[in-house]
C-alpha cells in the first residue's frame, strides 16, 4: 500500500506481492497497479485477495 513498504519487501527478497502503488511498478512488474498510495483503488485491492496489507506511517487514508 506504500512505496516504502514495497521497497522494504524487495530488500527482504519477498516476491509474493500481488499489488503495488504508483511509483513501485519497477520493483514488482508482475504485480497489479493499485493506484496512488494516498488514494488506492480499494475495490481492486480487495479483489486481489491479499493475505496482508503493508504500508508505513507516512500514508494516511480517508474512510472509503
């Protein structure tokens, strides 16, 4: 759900990523683009059926 989280997962060599926000496409080119990290497509995120969602404290979301 954030570029920082995607970078951290890449650093840890984690590869089972199903969606990334804009700005992290190059890290996981096979993952679906979920939109801007501050305004993701929550329906798409739900449809990807992730096991968990990772973000960082610099990202805040409005209630959808």
